[in-house]
């Protein structure tokens, strides 16, 4: 994996345009998204598959049925 700066990312927003989905300009991967929580605190959602030396198998999985929410 090559680590690059923000200039190598592009941003996509949709719906209410409150979350900035950051994509690599070269390969299209989504390493993270940025936004704010309901109280306005800046937050980010990181694609853990983009992290080096991360043991993905050890992350607990919680299934959520969005259809029944
Ligand atoms: Zn890339």
C-alpha cells in the first residue's frame, strides 16, 4: 500500500451532503469518510481494511438488520 496526501483523494457527497466520502483518485478505494455527529462534533469513519498491520479477524462483528429498524 502506498500512503499519499490529501491531494490524491477526491470527495463525493450525496443525499444531504453532510458526509464527505473520500476516495483515492487512482484506484477508487474509500479509505475514510468525514462528517459530524448529531451534536456537531467532527467525526470520521475509517475503512479498517486500509490500515497496515491490522488484524481484521479480531474485530467483533455486530450484525444489524436495517430493514427492521
Ligand atoms: Zn489508491
